[in-house]
C-alpha cells in the first residue's frame, strides 16, 4: 500500500507536468493507484501546502501545485 505522502508527491508531480486539473480528476487518478485514498490524499496535500484550490471554469474547483506560477507573466 502506498503511503499518503508518496501519493501526494505523485499528485504534485502530475500537477507540475500537466497543469491544473479538476479536483474530481485528481481524486480519480489517486484512486487508480490506491483505491479509496483519493480524498484523503488531496486533503493531506492541501493541509501541508503542496497543492491549492483555484477557481475553475465550472462550479468544480481546480487543483494546482502550490509552487506553480499563476500565469505566464509570473
């Protein structure tokens, strides 16, 4: 079983490489590697400041890596 911190690190790497993604997609990606651990991992990563929620185009929040620039001009 993968540890929560390892799952969070994998999520952060994915967000760095692909950019922001809907929170539900992030949970699904984690659940593929460790079933039932998606929400726990997202909460853990947010609590430790690894990822943050940003406004999405729909009602669903998006997640991005905390160190990611907010725009190309950043």
